[in-house]
C-alpha cells in the first residue's frame, strides 16, 4: 500500500537549536525556501540569501512576522566570489558565527547536446557547480577559523547518477557537486567538519512547473515508487538531518531523496 501523503511537515523537535544556518537560493517556493522554514522550525537562527533582492525581501518580511529576529537576509549571486564572501562575513557579523551552510543555488534547463551552446553549458556549470564550490570554500574557511566543527550540506540531484535527455549540462554539474562533496569532506575531516549532500529526484513546486512540461512532470512522477513528486519540505527534512548532530558520523555522503533507485 502506498503510504499517505502528509499534508504538512511534522512538528519541529529542536534538532538545530542553538545553531546558525546559512541557506542560499532561499527565496521563492523551492527546496531552499523549504529548508529555511524547516531549519527555523527546528530551532535554528537562519541567514537566508538569494540573487533576487525583491523576492528575498518579501520572503524575509514574511518569515520575520513568524520567527522575528531569528531570520536575517542578504542578497548574493553565487557566481560572484566577492558576494559569496560578503554573505558569510555578514552572517558572522550578525549572528556571531555560523554552524551550517546549505548550498542550494543551482540552474537547470533542457537542451540536447546537439544544440547546447558553450554559453548555456558554462552558465549552468558556473551557477550549479562552481557556485557550490565558492560557497563551500567560503563556509569551510570560516568554520575552520572558528574551530568548533560544523557542517555543509550541498544540493545535488539524482541526475548526477542517472541519464535523462536534454540534461547533459545540469547532470554534469550535479555529478560534479557529488564529487566536490566527497573530496571536500576529506579535506576538512580533521577539523571535525562534515560535508554531505542530498540528491533529490523530483520535488514539485511552482517554479518547476513553469520550466517543465506537464507531460514530463507526469512521466517522471509515474516512475517514482509512490507515484508522486516529493514536496520541497520532504527534501528539506533530510537536509535538516544532515545538518544536525544526528548525522555526526556522516561525511562525504550523498543521500538520495527519492523513491526511485539509480
């Protein structure tokens, strides 16, 4: 029997109480926004960022009504090193430190290799892979300097393992995120810092519906064991687990958030 779909996330249990979490690409309706809400529900203070300043300001205002000063925001384009460094520095100035960084920023698109241009390839890799690298580097430098451990959680994708037509650039970038995660984990293991990733298959939100046809979404959902896409909060809950002390012995791992196996 297919398990029932939960209409809303489970109640928070203070899994991140006392921690400061930075989340990129956190405005809007996707996984980043869900991650912010789940981290706040679990007791964290959250520094949220997004490239879109107006959308970020609106999201911040909405969350501040509910969570008050536990939310802080600063715009950041992950393709610009100076902005990435400024985000981490700003979060440290505001909260006094950071404990977790969730690298959610990414860019997709659909194009056959036959038609894929250098510009399209480079743009997707710059945001999705190199942007994750920039944020991971800045986060790890700060965590090492603090000397109290910490965690980085990257957002990869099952397309880092699977083949799908029209996704060569995005799949290559996400496979790179997986490799970056594993190698970075070993670079900082001696500092007590953990680096892991989630690899969602299909998470339904309004933005995805705008850039993907209904036919393809239905086809992809039909391949999932539960016959549906994940809700963004279901991915965010796994992010919270990896950020929490419950995952204290996990590092260099990529956790598939999917009901379909690679």
